[in-house]
C-alpha cells in the first residue's frame, strides 16, 4: 500500500477506455451527450413550469440566502430533527453521493478538458491514490445509508411513510399512491446497483490487471474494491474472465448512471435541486406573516394553478414525501380529511399535468368540489388549524399554510364555508369582536376591580394592554384578565386599555382567508393606536401578539410588543414582583402555537413556573413540537364533526400520561377555553386541572393567609354568598 514511490507517478492512474475500440468510445460519448441533452430538456420544462407562476413581488438577497442554504444542507439539521436515524443515513447518502459526483466530475475535467485542451493531467500519482481511497470510502457510506433507508421502508415502516390518504376513499381518483412507492424503491435500488456494480467493476479491473505491479501492489488504496478482488480470485476468477466481466459491467454501470442523469428532471431525483432551491428561498415568517392581497386585479387567492407564485410551484416539487408534516398535523391526528403532505402532492400532480405541457391547457382551475386526482377538497382546506406544525418541521421549507390560506381566500370570496363561520365573520365586521357584543361592553370586566384602569385614549401610559376578544368577553377568561390587571396594578405598572376603541386584532380572520375584513380590522386598530401615547404593547393573547408583531408592520403599524409571559418574567427577575407563596405543584405546560412555534416564546412561561416554585414535567410533544389545541385558523368558530375526537382531547390524553400531574398550565385565552372543555369531555376531570399561568402567578404573589384573615375571609365569603355574589380565591368579592 505504501510502495508508490518505486513507480513512475504517470503510471499510477487508470486508463478509462482501456480495452475498448474507438467505435465503442464514440458510442459511449454519443449516449452520454444524449443523456445530457435529455437532462437539459427536462430542466427547461421544469423552469418553464415555474415561470408560468406569478412573480414574488419583492427582491431577494440571493447571495445571503445561498450561504444560508449551504449551511443548512451541509449540517443536515432540518433532516435530523426529530428523526436522528434518518438524518444520519441521509448524511451518508448525501456526502457519499456528493463525493462520488465530484470524483466523476474530476475525471471528466482531467480526461476531457485539461488533458486534451491544455495538455495538463493531474489524475495520477499520489493524487490518484488518495482520490481512490476517498471515493472507495464514499461509496460504502452511500450504500450503507441506502441500505438503512431500504430497511426503514421495508421492515421498520414508520407510520409517516404510509401513503394512505385521509381525504380519499379506496377507489376514488388519487387514492392509489402505489406509483410513489414504486418510484421510491426504484430510486433506492438504482443508487444501490450503481454503487454495488462500481465495486464489482473495480474488483474485476484489479483481477484483470493483476500482472501489472503498479496496479496490483497499490490495490489497497481502494480497500473495499481490493477486498472484493481477493474474494473473486479466491473463487477462481481468472484474469481473462475478469476482463470480460469488467467490459460487461462497464457498459451496464455507465448506461445506468447516464440514464439516472437523464431522468433527474422527471423523477424524485430532482429533489437534489428543488429542495436546495426551496431552502434558499425559505421565508422565516412564512406562516407568521401572510402575504397581502394585491391592491390591483380582480383575483382573490389561488383560483388556478397559474395563480401560484413560482416559489410555491417550486415548493410543490421540493416535497420528498418524508411524512413529517403528515405526522405532526393535529387535524390529521384527530381524523380530519387533511394531510399537509397529500395537499402538496395533489397540487404537484395537478401542476405537472397542466404546466409541463408545451402550451397551457384550457383547464388550469382548481376545483375544491371535484373528485379528480390532483384536486384538494374544500373539507380538507377547512380542516387546517394553521398551527404551522407542518411548516416548522418540513426539512425542505415547503410553505403548506400560506398555500392553504391562499386557497381559502377564494372559498371565502365565493361564500364556500361553514354557516357558523360565515355568521361569525359577519359578526366581527359589525361589532368588532367574535362574540357579537356591543363595543361598550369590551371593558365591562374591569368594573369588578377595586381600582380604575386608565383609558389610554385619554391619557398617556407606559404599557398599553391589548386584551383581545376572549380575554374581554368570555366569562372564564374575564377572571384571568382581572387577575392580570390586579398584578399590574400592585406592581405599580402605569398601564391602560383602549376600552371600546379596541377591535379584534384579526389574526384568525386572516387565517380563515377573509383578507378584506382582516385589513379593515388592522387598519382600524392601527388608526386607534396612532392616537395613543404609550411605550410598548403587552397582550395576554398570543394570536393578537402574532399579527400585531409580524403583520401590522405591513400596514404601517410598527410597535414594540410582547406577550405577558416575557413581561412578567422580567418583572420577577428585577424584583418588581415578589413570590410569597411558592406553588409546590407538579405541572406541565402547553406551548401555544402563536407564542411558541410562531414567535419562539418558549423560555418565558418555563422561567416563570420555575420562579414560582412549580415542578415542570414536559409532555412528549412540547416546544416547537407542541400539539395544537385545535382552535387556530378559525376552527374555534366552526363545529367539529359529531363523535370525532378533537385535538384538545388528544392533548389531554397526552397530559394524563404524566404521573402525579396536578395542573395543566396554559397561557392563551383560547387554550383555556379549549382545554377546560376537553378535560371534561375526555374523562380526565378530577385527575388534574387546567389553569392559566396568570392564575398561578397570582397565587404565588398573594400574601400568606393568617388564621385571623382566613376566618375573616370566610365570613366575608358567606356574606357575599347571601348577597348573591361569590368569593374570590383571595377572599375578596367578585361581582356576580
């Protein structure tokens, strides 16, 4: 292995076409150029397809995005997340394939370009030996990764790789996904065979040329090929037979590799390019900041496949069918006819059928009522909670939620929605809130407080509290609002409300697809905020937090805003709030979608629970993998199918698996509503309770109750009950 110095470096190489006639060499080049020609034509067809989509409408910093994409691809971080075994196997395939591709390109560069055009050759001597060693190891790595992927699909069979569709029944168009399965296996087997025949070809060449010392004595620079060569010799393979084997394998291996190259634009293999492109164009606020409707033009949402932006058409092709979005989707888990993966694949099928033709067909319209393959049903679109679980976990940056919302916009425009949802949208348009209450009642909950809250429209405040609909009108959430107001008051915070000047922030209205109403709400709130003097906005509603933070700036509303959890965390750290009664409770925390996944607000609630003395036990799905309560995307305004299990009930079952759990903690008004109801309907009432984090904070900050105060409080409580009121947890009175 280390005897290279005794040979002429120019002899330490491989003659590519040794033993082939000039006719055979010409034939190989003709086939090679033909394969490249097919590849170029296929690439043109794909680019033409994307160009038939709509422009993005904003310039992109492609250099910066390219560098970010390279880091993501090199690290494989998006592939390894939540599936490290698949990530390791894909790394072996990716880096093995990449090195083999670079090696092949290097041979072409030396043999066909530098040597023939400039008389310069470098593929010999020590460079060739190290080249052989690296590529020999790279091939084994690639085959190892491919074998694991085959075992995974054939024997492990994770549920996310099951292509059974929740939105189709057997026999319906598009239900059968066996074509995708065949493509997956063909892809794996093709790469396996190319890799394996490469080693047999190398071994046959070594046996064929065993009489040449510069070949045989240096064979261990290709250790795996050399080991196989020893095996072939031991099996009785002669040099002459090895030469014949080498010739046959040379053609088989070469033609198979060239066929793969030719078919890249038409098969799964193109994800090598489309996935990289999708990652380069990744929008970090894809679902947090939905696109505005064009001010000009009469089209609303995605009506035809040509309404898609070219980026979203690229997203469709980037999907690798890995099933991570399918696995993460709360709607699918609850039995709804929605799989984000199937939405993307259906649209891909439609786009390929319509847009890959030389001329556009007359029918490019999407029909949510049709049963044809490639269509997405209306029921599927309305099942989405827009929780962003699919977008967040997708390893190739597919933007499922923005695509679904764009298709919803057309449904809303045509009135194709649940009657209850339509009624709610009309109610919001009329009253500014989803409860249909008079605007004058928005701050009615403040009347029970023993202190006055400032009207920020009339006097300056440091902190403007944007309350939100549920925290303002829902009786259960009103108690939480009273507790938070008391907390701010006792901490000496100079805060105020907009009172009846506040309207629904519009976050869920926009995700329903009612863009016109959303823009009206946003512009109304921004106009009101423009008349108010404040330093920052604090909100107890993550939905309002998301849209004010991420979407209002598009309408001229730029504000410093934070969710109450980070605000309270800071006050605890700075000593503005004192913990007097540590809560020695075993709790778990639900991360709200709009605080957690949307805005990365994971630390605040956990730090607060730690500071108030709770023992936090995380659920299996937490943080960026948190499971939606089911209220998002306007689903809280739509009835669920009778008898169907809700996402909130699935979450209660997950929480019930924690030994000794006492409190299920939430920090979102909609979560409180959804989970308190689910606790009762799922049969876990009495095993643990659902509480808002604000209530936990209130109890931790309360003065310890002495015996005299407890007796006095009991008397006050009895008097209140006789008078028709109720006793508060601190012994004070709450208006009945």
